[in-house]
């Protein structure tokens, strides 16, 4: 976190940068589907997207758990 930066501003700055990096890398990964330049099997494709989907689910669950911790039990 930069000096004087709030937690939310740091989150927004880092989330924007990291999200844009992920999008850029996904697009680069998509370039590998060009069969004029590359050769791959269906199994290789399934491996790539399986691990990406798994990591995305894990990351998403971390956000959901963090949000659910904020809720307090009340009667």
C-alpha cells in the first residue's frame, strides 16, 4: 500500500492492474489456438482450461468467504 492510501483505494488500484493483466494473458493464451502456428490436443486444451477454472473458483471463494465473515449473528 502506498503511503496515505486507504485500503479501498489500494484494492481498486491493484484489482484494476491485476484484472487487466489476467485479461491480457487470457487473450495471449487464446492466440495459441491458431492451428496455423501451433499444434495441440483436446486433452492439452482441457488441462489448460481445467486448471484455470479451478484457480478462478478458488479465488472467487476466497472473496465470498471474506464477505461472509463480516456478517455477525444477531437474534
